[in-house]
C-alpha cells in the first residue's frame, strides 16, 4: 500500500509536466505560417498568413495580447494558446516595414 501511495504521489507531481511536454511552443515573431498552424490551436492557414503579414507591416509583437489585433484572431485564441506562445527576440524586428522604407 505504501508503494502505491508513493507511485500515486509521483504521478500527480509529474502529470502537469507531462501534459505541457506535448505542447509545441512557437515564437510568434519569427515563425513561418506552417509553424504557426502546427503549434497554435484554432489557427488555420488563413489566420497564420494574417499573423505573418501583420508582423511584416507592424513589426514584432510586443505582447501576446497584441495578436488579437490580427484579423481572425481573438483573445480567446490567445488565451487557449498562452502556454504555446513565445515572444522571440524583438531587436532589429520592431521597426515596421513602412518605417524602414522611409529611412533608405
């Protein structure tokens, strides 16, 4: 009986780690359309394309919540994917494309 309790306790401790290990994390500031589709729940090809296009025009995402500004993405999608989303390196990617054109 003692062995059973120890095994049960270890399982309860390890279960959250095992559940999150199956999640694919994705850097929304650098990921391709296909990576976004594969990693994010509720994001199809059309929404992934909109994310990449938004990033190209407006620069890097500074927060997860900023994803809700993308057409087809709402805060519910952001919340469902909070553990999957990574905000990658913002350096050299924060300046929107329109601003880069003016400086050349």
